[in-house]
């Protein structure tokens, strides 16, 4: 990758792959059972559980993607990595809150599937994971790539002008 013009395809690919694998780590390996049990409750405890989960999730995402960038030799500015992690953490919390997913199930006729949530792998969990994969991960990837391109374009302009 050239210092002034990042390989957009490589950064997109490495970010998306790191995000997908970081997602599973953050959602299943790192999330405490306490957060999983309480994060959809409309109480102070529930909000705290959701916030803790979103924060540990975003941190897991950031670490996983950082390792992927290092292994791939991809130069992704720290600000772009942070922006992507924040975008994913916020969207993850919105999805895990459950309210929008329930509305989606109502609007699309999937309420019966959504409500089969007695435990284990169930309809609500599958809809939740689909939303993470279809909305959150692409959005976080897009933010990371956009910020990377903006930062490197600014650096290139400054280099042409002799600004440090």
C-alpha cells in the first residue's frame, strides 16, 4: 500500500473480516452472562448492562481489527480505527436494545419467529445476528474506510504543499 493512497479494497476487506470475527468474540466470548440477561430490560440495570456490553464489544472489535491491520500490513489511521469501533459499538447497542428489532419483526410479519425466544438459538437471536451482519458490520467498515481515505487525502494535500 502506498503511503499517500491506501488500497481501498484491501482496507475494506481486512476491516470487514476483522469486524466479523471480532463480532463473534465480542458478542459471545467477552460478553458477561449478566449483560446478556439484563441488556434488554428497561431499567437502570438494563441500561448499565447494555452500556457495558457495547463498550466491551467495541473494545473487542478494535483489538481484533488492529491485529488484522498489523498482520496485513494495512496502514489504517488510529482515528479511523476509533471511528469504526465507535460506529459499531453504537449500532450494536441499538440492535441489542431489542426495540427496533421487535418493530422490524412486526412490520415484516416475523413477529412469531421473533418471539420464539425461550432460550438457546432462537428466532430473536437469529434476527439479532442478521442485523449485526447486514447493518452494523458494513456501516462500521464504511466509516473506517471513509475516515482512512479522508485522512490520507488530507496528508497527501499537506505533503504537496509542504505542510507537516
